[in-house]
C-alpha cells in the first residue's frame, strides 16, 4: 500500500530539499536577527525623546525599513537578481536566495524590535541613566534583556515567514522543499510529492514555534 | 551640600512656554533630610531631576557637593551620578534580573569586580532587610520589598545624596512607614543627605528636617518642619497641613458643633516641642470658671520633636473665656479662635 501511495517520492531528493530549506531558513534567520536588531535599536534610539534623538536619521532609517517591508517578496527577489549576482557571482542554489531573504525579512523584524523596545518601561531606562550608565550599557544590559521575550517571539514569527519565503525563492532556482513541491510535484502532477513536502514544511514550522514558545516562557520573569 | 541658585526650567517651543521650575533658590545641608511637597504639576519632579542632571536648567546654577551639575557632561556627569542616586515611585527595577542582580547593576556600571560586587550585595540586602529573597524576581515581591530593592540599589555605590522621587506614593500606609523608618535609619547611620519629593504631608512630618512647599514652579514656603507646622503662611501649606491635623471625621464633628451648639467658643490650640508635655489644659480649667469640651485632639512626632493640635469648645461667661484664651497665649500655646457661637 505504502509503496504504491508514495511511489513517486524520491526520499533522497526529499531529504536534500529539506536540508536546503533548513539551511536557508537558519542562515537568513541569523542574519535577519542581527541586522533587524541593529536597525530596530537605531530606530528606537533616534526617535524623539530618546538618547540619540535625531529626526533625520530616524526618518531615513524609517523610510528604508518601510520601503523594503512593503515590496512583495516575489518581486524583491527579481529586483535583487543583479545585486545577488554581483555579491555571489551566481543566482542559483540556496546561498543565492540569502540576500533576498535577509533584505526582505530584516526590515520586517526591525519593526518588531522597535515595538518590543517601545514596550519597555521608560522609568527603567531613566533609572539606568540615573546610575550613570553609558549608552552601550543601556543597550546591552537594559534594552535587550528587558525586551528579550518580545524579541524572541518576534524572531520566531519572522523565521516562520522565512520558511514561506524560501519556498518562493524557488523561482530563482534556490532549491528546497518549495521548489521540489512545485517542479517535481505540481508540474508533473505527482500529488504525493506535494503532500510530503507540505507535511515536512509544517513539521519545520511547528518545531520553530515550539522552540520560540519554550524560550519565551523560560525568559519571561514578569 | 546642594545649592540651587535662581533655577528656571522651561519646556516647550518659543510660542508655548511652560515654566516647570520658576526662579527657585535653595540649599540643603550635608546630612539633612529635605522634603519638597507639592501637588502634581507643581514642578517638584523636574526640580529633583535637576539634581542629578537628568534635566538641565534653562538658567541658574545647580551645585551638588561642589560640582556644578548644570555644566557637567559626558563621563564626568556619569561619574557624578554614581554619588547622587535616585529612588523611584514605581521602583523601576529590571524585571529580568533577580533581587541580587538588580542591586549589583549599579556596581557593574561603576566597574566593581565580581567578587567585591557579591560581597557588597550581601551587605546591602541585609541593610534593607531582604535576607532570604536574594534570588527572587521583582514580580515575586510586594511593593514594599520592591522599594527596598530600589533603596539598596541606590545605596550600592556609597552615594553622598539620595534623591527620593515619591518613593512611598505607590505604597500602603503601613509599608510607607516601614520605608520611611528605613530611610531615617540610613540617614542617621550613614550620614547621607536625602532630598525627597512627595504630596503627602505625613512623609514630611515623619522624617524631614526642613521642607519647601512648591506651587506652580515656585517655592512658596520653606523652613524647619516644626516651624512650618506651627505657623504655616501660604494657603497651600495650610491645605497640606490639614492632611495630618484634621481628619475628615474631625472636620464633620467641628461642623456639627458649629451648627448645633449655641454657646461658647471653638478654639484650636497648637502645641510644639515640650509644650506638648505640660498640663496647660488642666491649669486653664483650675484657674478659670469655664467648661472645656474636647472636640478633637491629636499628637504626632516630627524629626524635631512632638507636635499636637487640640480643638476645644470653651463655654462660660464671655469675659472668662477671653481671659482663658489670653492665658493660653501667655503660655506660648498658639491659640486660634475658629468660631464664635
């Protein structure tokens, strides 16, 4: 029965595609976290009334974030093809998907970082200042630890969105489960391949959500 | 220790200016507990934040411990802040850190080594009476315990001045008293100068040596707590004093007597210092042929000594009553006729 039902599934290929999806998701999540965090902190600290209050910087960064957040991902990939080619010398393979994935997701995450930082009690920042803390101390010992649960749940949502983006990155031949489901499954009318790829993507998403929720509950002492 | 000279702090744009602090000059001696009382919006929060440079004056000079705070910047200001620490109304603890780590935070900022930090934290936890709770998170503490952490944190770097920003306003009356006792103890033991702002006269009465009353950014009255209690000048000061001397129930009783009693005079006596311990009332009754009815009385302790008020109804011949009141004046008991029946 089993063999007949899943007769079209090439398990080696399926495993290879899963690894590609995991690789793209993991790499892009790490870079998105770092870049989004930096942008979010910059947005927060340059907003009015904050330590680096600067209307010009705030406006520029805010505009960049909004523009890149608004471009549909599938279009962003195509727009970034020349940039990717310049950066990596190729537009094929999982690595080639990374610039688009990161540039698409980092501004999205930066907004979440900004919201997380705005949730911090202003009094706590004032208290740190009153103790004579430097700006770097305020960032690393007050802002980040105090907003960590929101930062983690934000990156969880972003990582899950990135799993979806990796599937779309198939258009530039990035590989992964999305490409496999589309090319090997849909276009050749092999439904079982589509189903297996979908289930694997679901499993990845569930695991990511579980890890995120677990970390948040561990970290949140409020 | 602290000298403010002609401080003005303005907010807003050129068109729409608000003077939060309007030409305030005052001095606080070393080792003193100095209270600033005012309703919200009186400018007291801004005033206290001028003392550690969280706010900078529009004009005027702020000197703390010989350092001109109003023209200090950067690293020097950060160093100065370690010696002028602050306790907050809403505690402002880091929820992500335990009691121990919250107290260690200012030490980390000051660059104290880990082993020394741990030693100091243990001392501080004992000082504020939080032994056994060192590994708790702020969310597991009561309001009073959180404020104890706030105070321990403020004391970590051996400050010379402690600024209390409505430190007891979020606490219930009993907890307020225990925190005030802690502050008095610290003041006596460490010789720390304390500046506190509050809207509760009770706080001023219980721990302050001197008080300044603020209204609309100006200091309208300033002096020794006992003097201000004995003879308040500004209307706002009298309103604040009523908080501690005339509970609502007493006000109602006085009104009732004023409306329903046909004879006699209602007088209010204010006793200060050793006067409270002398039997003035007994000698009035013995000397003059009048009836004395006690309407309301209370006595409370200030840092400088006891302070009491007594509201009496004096019934008798008019002349006798007048003489009795004169006698009270002679005894240096401040006497005020509230109402002629």
